[in-house]
């Protein structure tokens, strides 16, 4: 037992010599893995992940969907730092201040499904304890959209556990923290939020 304790720091030092890593990289990695990133770092990582999901580029509509959805969700993204940095962040990204809502009207075949599914996946992976309800006219389309979110989340999850079922995608940030996206076939009645019950 004593030999094992004395050999452990030597083995760790040798391992570090084989694969050296800058201190700031270790720090960023530990923040990223734990889900306790600072708000601005979280936003930067979200933008990076959205770009990585579309390596061949995005349609103009997808760029707008990503931009406006992130802008409308700055409060949960920035967390406790919101009041101190929201105006600076908006200026940095070229946004005319924060917004609380984003309404998007788009024609068919413009990339809105993949654009919206990817940004919801990124929000769910990076922001703990989110509950998102997807309203759709039919059950099949609602479930398909929720599973598409799960597909994108798995591509950027960086080790987080993800559970995808027909009606719900769950991202586990830790043993006590998770984000959920639930399909809700509302038949076009998205105002009836009270029927969306979390199970």
C-alpha cells in the first residue's frame, strides 16, 4: 500500500511528460466537462459547436435561427453573469441588445428544421436544467424532431449521457442536473402549454 502511494505521483508526472498540456487548456477542459462554465465561455463554446455541426456551411436562414435563438436565451446562457455582461456580449456579437422572444416565419426547404433542432441541442447540452417543449401539429413530426435534437446532442455531448426516446430527449449534466426536450403534438394549439406534463 505504501509503495503504491509513493509510485502514484511519479506515474502521473511521467504521464504528463508524455502528453504535456498547457494549464489554460486543462482549466478550460475541466470547466467544459463539469458543466460549470462561466456564461461567456459557455456562449463561445455553443457558437463553436453550432459551427461544427455544419462543416459545409449554413443557409442564411439557419444563421438567423441560431443567432436569434441564442440572443433570446442569453439569460439562461449567461446565468449569474447576465446583468454584468449582457450589453458587452451583445456588442461583441453585433446584436442590438438582448431579446426575450424570437419568432421565425420561413418557407419550406429553407433549413429551418435542422437549424432549430441543432440550436436546441446545443442549448440543452450546454445549459443545465432546461426544459424545452416542442409543439407540432402531429405526433409523428413532434417525435421525429425530438429525435433529431438527440442526434445533434450526441454529436457534441463531450461525454455527457444522453437518453433519446420517441417523446423525450434527456441530457444528463450530473447526477442532480439534466436538461429535457419533450415532444408535444398539440394539433396546432401551442397556447395550451398546461397539457405539457413532465414525467
